[in-house]
C-alpha cells in the first residue's frame, strides 16, 4: 500500500503519527457521516447490533440488513439498511446522534481512520489510513490523536480481534488460490457468522456435523459462540485431508 495507490482524500497513517481530530454534537457536520453511505457489517458488528436491538439474529437480518453477492464475490456482503429519507440516513441515527452508540459498528468507531488487515503465510499485517472527506470538519479540532489513542477511545480492540479472526477464512490460502464457494457453503457461511441464534439452536439439536467439540460456554456467551463458529466454519470450508 503506497501513497500513489490511494485516492486524493486518503493518506497513509503510521504508528505514532499524530493527527488532529474530534467529533462531538456541537460540530456543524455532526451526523453527516451517518448519511449517504454503504455500511458493510462484519460478523462482530451484527453480534453487537443484536445486543443493541435485542432482536434474534434472524429477525435482525430480516429487518435491518441487506445481503448482496455479485457474481465476482467469493463471500456474500452484509450491509446495514438505510432510511429512504432522501439522504440515505442510517436507520439508527437521530437528531442527537446514534441511538445504539454503545454498540455501533466498527466502521463507525474507526472513522475517519481506515484499517486493513492482510494475512499471508500465517502472519497478519495491518495498515492504517486517514480519510479527509470534505464534509468532515473534525480535523479542524485541536485534539491530538494517534492510531493507538484513537483506537482505545473508540473501543476498537474487540472489533479488531474478531475481524482479524475472520481473515483466517476470507484470506485463507485456498481462497487466494482461486477457491469458490458453492451455494451450500455460502449458506453455511451466512448461518455460522451472521445468523448465530439459528446456529446456536442447531448446535443444541446436534444438527451440525463436526460440532461435537462445542464448549458449553457457546450456549450462554455470544462472543464465545462467534469465536467457535469461525473455527468450525474454517474446518467446514477448508478440511484438512
């Protein structure tokens, strides 16, 4: 990732490099970044949205999430529904801010940073950028941030952890070599990672092959369930001969 490969409003950000930024209710662009966007959701984002809305994962998918998969996509993509208000506003945005702020998705927490994690030969390397979008006036604030300080303030540790675990599937060596998923595998991917209440119910019924090792904690702890689901899915998609 080099500067020449980045769009004009995006700059590379190195560890320890300071930048000025702060978002708050008094800034004139408050909530502008919550409109006219496509908000992709990770499995951990959906887990937290379930906790925020108290909906079953199947209900959450039906009510708030759009699933897309273009012919060139290996994995399906999950997006948060936007309101048809002429501004394509986030369904959870209100005049005074985010109604699910404690459980907001990782992309919302990271902004205006961007983080990419690349896994190769078992090693994970991360890259950061800053998005200097014209509508955002937070950069004029005098609060000094770094990657580490901003990540801590935004509670990104758990989001990054589960997103990095996901790369063991999405960036698996077999995927790099051109493997494509069939329809059944796509359904299994969606079930295990995005419809975890149904996945949990299937575990309880003993209806999942290769899931006999599920620890008892998965039946009461969402995070433990998601971590187990990722490991189970990796075994299902990429069995060792």
